[in-house]
């Protein structure tokens, strides 16, 4: 009989919409077994996303799938010893019309299949992307969710030319810090908002041209707004756009049902465009972008995986600037 090897993992054991950390459990789990076409990666670093907090709150997960290993992001070593980044989108590009994020059966790691907060993760072979040697495992682990989402929002969905002005709401978030750094490197004029003076200061260090208090009147209207905050910033986002401008939205941390303000949308001919994650090809190009430009993810802190609870608590309290990385 084959020996079952045991690994350490961080799981969602229960759903609790009000106290999400109550469902967070540290568990010993069997190492993954892989179906045909899949492989395993030894995780060297993984990163926390708001997605992991949503899972614990019961958003985007079925209760009968619990307990599930959390985590969408990983960088590590494949079975042949290659350094890789794991693309988190499990989907068929053909079913999505050439784009796996549009596959109606798409899932992210930790939604249907076990995630990356473990010593090993199983993924389809096509989800492995070479890690540039210039990126550390910790930096590379930030790419598959927050940074990939930022890349697609900016360079695919926003349809801007370099020199355009963008507004980034909620400067401290994982996606927001990525948009600021990528946008500045690509030649956009980046304006950011934050509730915190300290985060506004740090947004400027990341490459923002100006930083404003949340809700502040801007010196002029912008070409596009990058939205992940939701109800708390939505009406400011709409008011900040020039006629014909565009909101690219990939998240709604503070609530998902803001007033639509339809008059403003049609009078000013605004566009509201949704964006989620990115394709494997976009992840390859993002990694190359960082390799070529020297831009690096802003990492708030690196914690051993067995101290993941501290990272979750900081994220739930909004006390983060950039990414929280765990090392198994
Ligand atoms: N669609 C996708 O593929 C995708 C991918 C990644 C993330 N997301 C979603 O995007 C959102 C952002 O995720 P994240 O991981 O970047 O980090 P996050 O922890 O959700 O973002 C934190 C930032 O949001 C701002 N914020 C939160 N609550 C706020 C409030 N009530 N008022 C004003 N600002 C508030 C804060 O900005 P300040 O403190 O600076 O004001 C904070 O720095 C999440 O909802 C996540 O689920 C979606």
C-alpha cells in the first residue's frame, strides 16, 4: 500500500459571515494526488488576498466543499525542479472563446480545488508559468491574483494611451498598489486616494503623481478609474470621470450595491467595465514586465505560514499596504 504523506495547510473549516477568522483552521492534510494532466508544485511562497477572507465569509464557496485549503497565489518548484509561478485560474480557454477567465465553468484555486496555503499544491500542467530568475519567490507569489488583476485592468480593459490620467481608489490594497506601480512604470499619470495620510504618503513613494483623501475633489477629471473599493468610493469614481471616461471594476470590498447614478452614466457616456484575474498569457507578460522594468510588488510583511492568522487579522482590519506573503 502506498504511504500517504502528510503536509501542513491553512484551511477554511467553517463559514462565518461576521467573524471570518473563526473558520480559519491549521490542519494536517494528505499531500495532493494528481489527476491526468495535473502536476504538483512545492510551494516556496504564497500570498494573502481578500479572496481568502471572502471565502471564510462564505462568498464564492459552497458549504459542502469545506474544509478547503485556502490561497490563490503560489511560487515554487515543479516536479522537475523548475522555478515556477502558479496561474490560479482553472478554466478551459476553448470554452471561454480563447480566454480561460471567460470559461463559464472557471474557478480559482481554493474555490473548487484545494488552494496554495500548504506545502504542496496540485494544478493543471498548463497553469505553470516560468518564474524569472530576477524575482524572488516572495515577489513572484504576489503576481497570480492581485498583480495579474491589476495588469488586466490597466493594459487590457482600460484602453488607455500612456500619458493618460488614472485614479486608483483605496491606495493600500494589493490590487491598488499593483495598479499604482504598473501604471507609473507604463507612463500613466497616476492619482490615488486613501483614507490614511500614511498610505497616501506611501502611494507617492510607489509612483503615484498625487494622492488625495478619499472623496476629495480632484484638480481635473480623469480618463479612467480603477475601482476595487465599492460602495465607499463608487459615487466619487463616477464624479471623477471626464465625459466618455471609463471605470474598470474588479472588486467591492466595502459593499457591492452603490447607487447606480444612471443619469451621470448616460449623460456623460461613461463606461463601466468589469475585470477578473487574467489569462495565463497575461501572467507570462506580467512576469516579463517586472523582469524588464525592475518594478517589484510592494510587500507589507512576510510571515511563516503557521502565523497566517496574524496576516488575516491585519487584512480584515485594513492595516495593510501592499501584499502579505506567507512562507510554508
Ligand atoms: N475580480 C478579481 O479578479 C479580483 C482580484 C483581486 C481582488 N479582487 C477584489 O478586489 C478587492 C481588493 O482586494 P485587495 O486584495 O486588493 O485588498 P483589500 O484588502 O480589499 O483592499 C484594501 C483597500 O481597500 C480600501 N478600503 C477598504 N474598505 C474601505 C472603505 N470602507 N472605505 C474606503 N476604502 C476602503 C482601503 O484603502 P485605504 O485604506 O487606502 O483607504 C484598503 O487599503 C477585494 O474585494 C477583492 O476581493 C478581485
